C-alpha cells in the first residue's frame, strides 16, 4: 500500500512543476506566500503520505509561490494505544472551525487547507495543484515579521506589522511557532512499528490581535517558549486570517535565530 501511494505522488509533483513558467529560486519578489495547513495525526494510517507531501512542499516546488507550511496534529486519534506527542486539542478545534466554514459533515485526517480557502484530502496532489494555482492568483496584503529574538528567560520577542485591510474586511492576527523537523517511532495504533517524520510541527499558535477594516496592525509580541523546544530548530509564522477563520489575507515566515 505504501509503495502504491508513493507512486501516486510522483505524477502530481510533475504536474506542480508544469503549472506555470519557472522563476529563479531567489526571485522572492515574484513569489506569492501561501499558507498550507495539514491536519494530521501519528495515530492515522492514511496520514504518513500527506506528511511526506508537506515535506516536499516545504522544498518550494511550485513556481511563483512561497509555500509556508504548518503541520497541526489533532488529538482525536489518541485512543488506540498511541498518543501523538505533538497533538493538541487546540488544533482539533481549529479543524472543527474549518469544517463549519467549509460546510463539512465531520472532520477527517489527513486534511490539507490552503490559504483558508480550499480543503481536500492531504495526499491528493491533483486537488493541491488546483488550490495552489488559485491561491497564487488571490490578492494579499503586506505583512512583516521583524526583530525576532529569544531572551535569557526563553521568551520569544517579535514585531508584526501589516498593511491596511481592504474595506469591508475584519481579520485576526496569529503567530505560530513550529519545529522545523520532528520524528517518532510509533509503537502502537494504526502506525505501530513505523518511524514517521514531520515538518513544521506547530507547538504554539496564538491569536495576537485583530484588525478592523481600513486599518493596519503593528505590535510587539512576546511568547514564553517551553524549555524543551530547541531554539535552533524553530520557525515563526505570522498570518492574518479573515474573521471567523476565513481566507488568509497575509502570511510570512522567518527562522528563529537564537541569541
């Protein structure tokens, strides 16, 4: 089964590469940032192919787009002998809000959500390609993440600034802190005996403010980090999302440089 799924992934990656003309890898001005959220679990046997696909997306295979990926581990699979060490009920609740937004009957894994605007099975790369093309064409406002540092008390400090929202919009501002890489040797449940790797595993996601229509956002942020998070293996993502967990209006990412 695993081999068959891997074979299914290859044609879709070719499709991604062919969707638009190539651009230089250092041409950041020509790349549109896209937020790709994967709702996953180490207790779900269908999730590893989607986890692998997210890792591929983190390598920036889609011309014209800057893929900003986040792996959000839900907790409702923690019932079959294996507790996902990266799971949190917060991500289950975030996924439930998306289910309501997309008028789905229920939540499921693996689920990929692109820019808060489209959703599909996380390993369905044909659907992903269509979603990425639509996301690249959608307008976004500017967002800047600066002054990142980690102080002696293990508190992350950052400044988040945005351009003004378009008229008629209201939005929330989020800050997410994620592990660049994580692995588990799963000993029970549907993935028993498998070693699973992940990318951009969210460990903290906080709403840090709101923006009213025609206004911009500028704020200094401080987030206390758990002592077990490796400061040299973290990324920080700031994004603006339409109120009631709607479309992503802005997103940016930076590595955390430990000082």
